[in-house]
């Protein structure tokens, strides 16, 4: 993105309707509705910038229509719009929009992360390089070129290895390989996922790195001038050993000793500094092994999907409210509650067409279950990892302890049965001349 803009004049003037915030989002983002609800509660005038001209959602169809695959044009469109009505903050919902949001905020003279930092957080290869330069621990890694023989590019790396797309999220395309043959198969399997990506580098290259053994945890936080404020540390009680890495259970507060949680927070803060991130929400994934904290990735946005609902348990208000309050310069107040909370991201059980979901009522009656949402309708084709990137739904639980919450989620999950029908893909016949 080469075009530069002078900050738009008077971008910080107050609005008679309250602060005006620009939300940049893919039109299908889970987060748009949650941000709109939070904005209404806070008296914030929220405007969405996305490709949603023909959306059935009025707030989206009446927003700013931009092509996220053409960030320079999108930036110009938003800046021109801001000359008519000023914005007081810019927020990104997803990985696909954090870099554009940083450019927009810079052009409007608003608080933002440097675009280079947003790019590093989005790109796994650049993030690894940033951690190395900062002297932080990383596994041996290599960026490999799919247009060249793969095995020759892996000299010095020892199996098991994990191969990853440079910028896809939700564990799409992430595969563990224990042998050279398995790695070659993984690369061939990932390649079709990259064909729809607009960035030439992200279509051509993959990241390969050593597998990090240990237990995985997640951290949700807010950065303020580089200092991190922890909102929650999540246990992931299911082992994530591969070959695919589908997340299932998140439980908070973590059962880790306070000293280990402090070490996670410090390592994440150091990694944010290495990336250049200084402001706004972050979602971090780490592994703890033999007393060391390894950063898997840090995203410059909130936790994805409906999982953000967990943060209302830990902070006393919704995650979107916290993000919007900080964006418009308000002080964040956190009022933690007692007890524990958790979510099950219902995994896709296999490939096929969803016919029905059985056991939903029984699952909802399990003690401790607060809500169960099936997000996929009957007749929808299910695609599991590593090609797929969505969940069947979410189960939420509250309890007196993390153990009670985890137990409730597992019992509810055991009640559910997903009935699938096979998918038949009919290939067109080829008629040969005699």
C-alpha cells in the first residue's frame, strides 16, 4: 500500500451524536452484530466499512462499501468519506482487516498500530522473524516455495514439523508431518486453499517449523501504549498434537499457577513489542513446555467467533464494549466475577451434508450449561480441518470452578449427535469422438 495521506483535518472534533467509530470488517464477519450491540449501549455512532452493498442487514448496506481485496482503493474511499463526516476511532474485526485499519487510522490522524506491526501480526513468517530479532524463543523454521522441490528446502530441520499457510486463520491448512512423505502430502493438500488469496506471496509460500510439544493456552488482552492489560487466560484442556489442530474447549480462569500465568503475560508483552504492536486488542496463542513459554501467534484483534461472549464473565462487560471504550479514549473498568466460564467450539465430526442435530435439548439441560448455539443449518455441506475453517456452533457454561465448567461442557458435547449424509460430486462426462 504505497499511497500516503495527510491526516484529515479536525478528525478529533466531537460529534453531537456521540463518538463516531469506523468498523472495518469482512461482510460475513461474526463480529459485526456484537459490535453494533455494544455501540448502541455506549451511545457510539458505528459505521461499517465492508463489501456489503447488497446486504440484508441495514447497518451494513448503508455503510461504506469497499473492496477489501483492493486496500489502496478502499483506503482512498474511506478517507474521502471521512472528509464529509469525521471518525474518532477505527476498529478492525478480523485478521483480514487489521492492516487496512491501521492505514486508515494513520491517514485520519487517529490512534493506531503501525501498519508494519499489523502486517507482522497477520503474517506467520514475518512474526517468526520479528521474534528471532528480539531474542525470543522460536522453533527452527523455514519459508518454503511451493513452486520448487520442497524437501531440498528443509535442510537442517528435524521432524516432526508443522506446515502452515502464511496468513490463514482458524487453523486452516495447519498440518503436522512426521516424515518427508507426510510433509509432501501436506503441501499438496494445502496448495488448493491458497488459490483464492490475492497476495502473490501468500499464494506461493508456506511456513514450516519444528513442532513444539507442551500444553497450549490462549490469552486475551488490551494494549495501551505498549503495556498489556490481561482480560483472560484460557486453558485448552484437549491436547493439540496434530495432525490437525482444531480448537475445542476454552476454560477460564486458567488453572495454571500464578507464576506461569505471569510468565505468559510477560512473554506476550515482549512479543507484542517485537511485532511493534502498541494499541488495542490482542489475542495470543502460546505453548508452555519445560518451563518455557513459546509464542505461536498474536493477532491484533479480539478472539474470533462467538467466543468473545466469555469475556463478559471475566470483565463484567462485553469484549466489544471494552474495545470501543478504549478506541474512543475512555478508561476501561474491569469488574471480574467469581467462579469460572467456558466454551466448547463444536468441532466438525466429518465431511458430509448435515441432515440433523440430535440431543440438543438434553445438552441444554446439563447442569451449568448457559447456552447452546447451532450455527450451521440442515443441508449445509460440512468441511473438516484442514480444509474447513468453521465450527458447528458453540456451547457456553458457567460454574463454581474450571473443573465444573469443563465437566459440564464435556457432558453436553456427549449428548450431541450430528447426522451426516455423504456428498456426491458429479464430474461432467467427456465424450470422445470415435
